[in-house]
């Protein structure tokens, strides 16, 4: 394995263990032999020396066999060590047996769901925002999870928070010009980058991330009101811009049709007055009230 951050990374390998059912049968035979030896010892009045030896040795053999049992559930592994030396990982579920002097440390390789707390992050433009994420992670290398980090669950929690801060500071929360990638407008794209960031950070602990996503993304409370008013103003400006563009197009069409059909001859001053009246009618938020002008525009 490659050296990761100066650490000689561990590498999971299969441990030399055996099924516990055969040893369970052996333990039952030892119990039967112990009972038989005690009965024979009583019947012979203790004259058979080998029965004394059997009665004394068989309990030790029973303790030896019984001390090696352990049980694994599906998607669970047992890290086997001998006096601090890693001897492999057993991933076979059921009743298992190993030499009693070998230590067993169980590690779950099931999928885990983790939801981070809401944390405050400064985005690319320095605006304080609140972020939280949900990830699904699991252990893929039990040796790394056990020996390369002190507490892999706490390691996951800290690295998730660090990854969220990194991604949050990499992009602006929102872009009113719609030119840049933003946290709010490109949440799927940012989520993919968060997934890659988490996998890179957690590989040192033998952990992978299956999926992740943001559960909370908003401006911090101290600027939320101001940003809301800004968004509302931007929306009003955008709506006005669309309205004015449409009104200008309609005025141009009206003037072109009037000139084409020779309905009325308009000089520059009358054209300006007509454009002004049409723009007021088309852009007004309220119903306009017509005013009949019986005189001349020049009087």
C-alpha cells in the first residue's frame, strides 16, 4: 500500500479461522469424556492413575475450546490480532472459532446514515450561509478503520464537516447574473463534488461514501432578510425588463402598421406623444383612464 500522509496504511486480508460448529462438537465430546472419566474414577475407587490425569486435563481442554468461540452476523467482520500484530479479518458470518490467545475486534461493514449538524460557512463571496448534509457511508477496509485512525466514526463526523466547509467556500450561494456555478442553483453538480471530496478524505480510514446530499442550505439569519429583499428586487427588475421589452415591441408594431396602412400621418412630435401614451398604457400596473382631447396637440 502507498504511504498516506506519512502513514503506512494497513491492508485488509483474510484471517486463518475455522467454523465453530466442528469445535462445538469437539466441546460436547470433551464434556461427555469428562463425565465418563468421573464416573469411572468413582467406580474404580481412584486406583486408575490415568483417570486422575483425564479428570484434570479435560476441563483445561474444555476451557481452551470454549474460549475460541465468537459469532459474526451478516455484514460484520472480526479483526484478528496476536499480541498487537494484525493477523487478518474474518468476514464469514455464523459461529466461528479461532485460537483463544488471538484477540477479536468486531467491525460493522453495513451502510450507515449520518446527518451533519447545521454549520455556518462563508461562501466564495464572504456571505455567511448555513449548510447541512446527509451521507451514506460504510467500512470497506476493516484493517484501515481499526488501525489507521483512532475512532473511525468520529473521524467520519469531523471529515464531513470539513468537506462541507470546503465545498461551501468554493462557490457563491447565489449568482444574480446567472453566470457562475452556485450552491443554490447547481445543487446536483455541487453534490457530486461533495461526494468526491468526502471519498478522498475518508479513504485513509478505509471508508467509502455511497451517496450524499444537502439537507439544509440557506443564508444565515443575520443576512437572510436583506438577501430576501435583494432577491425580491431582482425579481421585480427582471419582470419590469420583460414588460418593457414587450411594450416596446408592441409600440414598434403599432407604428409600423399605422404607417403601412396610411391611417394617419405622424410627425416626430405626434409620434413621440403616441409612443409615450402607449408605453403608459402597456406598462402601467393599474387600468388606465382614457382622456379625450378635443383640441389640437399644438394648442
